[in-house]
């Protein structure tokens, strides 16, 4: 069985979350830290308004991670 890539394994974080755990989950599954993802979503929201829409869509469609499964 082939391994999943980072996008297929993406889950919302249960440890590093402020609102929905999207940025924490992205920080756990990519080499970019969670604070950078938060900054990116804030900039997208302030300048083009798409950050909020994108965040909400990810919050809806990205599954919640299992408690304690992320290291």
C-alpha cells in the first residue's frame, strides 16, 4: 500500500489550535511553522478577504486529528 502524501494525511491539530486547528495542523504536516500559516491567513483576509473563506472551507473539509497522535 503506498504511503500517503502530506495533503492526504492532513488533519486539524488538537494540540496547537486557536480557533479550529487548521494552522496548527498545517504546521504539523508541513515544514512551515503554524505561526507562519496564521500570518498568511491574516494577510489574505486583510488584503483580499479570501483568507477567511479559505480557512472556513479547510475547517469544514479537513478532518480532526486523533488526540495525542501527532508528535
